[in-house]
C-alpha cells in the first residue's frame, strides 16, 4: 500500500510539473454579453435657454452580440441620466438615449478585453421648470450619435467588470448641436 501511495503522489506531482510547462490557453470570451451599470454624463444643453451644461447621474444598459469567428458585433444601448436640482431654482433635467450600432472587440489584452463602438439613435431631453403654482415641462426628441471605447476586466469566462466606457455623445436639440461626454462602469454578463 505504501508503494502505491508513493507512486500515486509521484505521478500527480510529475503531472503538475508537466502542466506548469505548458502555455496557458487564452480565455475564450462568449459572443453575447449584457451590461448594466452606473452612468455619469457631463451634458451640454446649449440652445435650451435654461442652462448651458450640467452633471447628470443615472444608469446604462447594453446588449451586444458578436459574429462567430470574427470580432465584429452589434450593440444596443439605453442610457438614462438625471439631475433633480440643476440650479438654485430647482430645475429637473432628464436625458434618455436609445442607440444601436456596430462594435469591434479587441480580444484579451492581458486581464482585459477592449472594444470600440459607433452608435446612432435618438435622445430625449426633459426639463421640469418650477414656476409659482405650476411646473412647466420642456421636451425635445432628436437625433443622437455616440462613439467610444470600452475596457472590461475579465473575472471569468461569463463575468466581467466594466472598468470604463467613455463615449462622446453628439445630440441635436432645439436647433443646436450639443456635445457631451459620458462615463459608465458596471457588471458584464456573457453567454
């Protein structure tokens, strides 16, 4: 029995040493991913005649699918950010965007996976301006486009942390072109 135990330990140790000599296989990232996270936006509101720019906080949701054997995919993005007190008058500003477009994934940079994307869709502005005895609501829905880069930390094959997604968001409200920056970070689930 003692010889069998020694032989079994030797085989296991030699197997572990042999495996240590092999190059590790790259992490294969699944083709479909869902993302939910925090969103911060420095919103340009020029042309609104209410306020020039403001900080907004909220959430972002994304769904992406990449084609088989290539890193090209398609992304749907929904973002909603708000500021309940834009200035001392109590103006509430909400911005909601619905966009979609192509995404290109740059596979595995060490622990990280990166991608670049270009999205287009619509953006909706809502201003709630308190007046004595009432609230006036200004709404505008118009075209939006975003371009950006994403950096995900891979915790496992199916779970990641979106360290940063930085987008330049172009909108056109009230006959004025507006440029805003958006940062998001959160959790990525892959299938």
